[in-house]
C-alpha cells in the first residue's frame, strides 16, 4: 500500500474511531464485513482523494515514493511471489497464496475488526478498542490494539509485565544494530 494512503486511513481511523467516518470499524460496517472484507474497506478508503489530502500530509513525497512505491505499488507482491518460487519451487505459489490471504485477513480483518469488538483493556479510551491477547506476535504487536489507542504515538504496544510486543523487540534489535533510531515526539 502507498505510504500516504495507509497513513491517511490510519489517522482518520484514530480521529473517528468506532464512529461514522471511521474507514473500517465493525461498529459502523459490522463485524463480519470488517473481519472478512477489511482489505476491501482499505482499498475503497484509499481512493478518497479528499481524505488523502486532509490526513496524508507530512508523508514522504520524494523520488522513491513517487516513482517506485506509488507507480509500482503491487511490485512488492510480485517480488515476494518470485522469491517464494525461487526458494520453494511450485510450492512457493501455494505459500504466496496463503500469504495473500493471511496478511489482509489478520491485519485488516482481525485487528480492525476483532480488536474493536472483543478482548480486554488496560485503560479507558474514547473508542471500543481492545487487546485481543497479551502476546502480540502474529501482527507485529497490534494484537495489543487498545494499548495502541491509549497512546497512539508510542511505538511500544505492551503495557503490563506479561504483555509481549514482538514489534517492540524488533525495534530494539534494529536500534542495537544501529539500523534504527527511536524519535521522541515533542510534548
């Protein structure tokens, strides 16, 4: 997905979370539509040019974004197919098919659907976001979704001693290897 589209949809979701205007809430669209058609809701929202202009500001607008990512947004999917075929032969096609179903279902369906429908909370938010389980390992920590809504600018999604955010683990590994640097937001 093009950076500006994803950022705009995510920002609009936080502004209108679980209310009319939220591009993918089960409380407007229904749990089954978001769970099994969340990727389609993302695709529809990505075509809203007014929303992109309003919520997409500050996203990359450089040569790479404009000439590679935006013009060839499906290229990564095709490269993944080629790598799978190279590594696993014809079985790579099956694995690629599973990935093409798995990623949209978990990211757009489970997180945007179930994580606003069912689970536990560590604090009060203005929406209905929930933590699905205390270990965020399938979708980079996003299973701790209510924690994300409690403090949206915080890259660490775990809040309690027993919660595990695999995304935070990756961030810390990259930071130790000097391949990433945490930026502290101005308060």
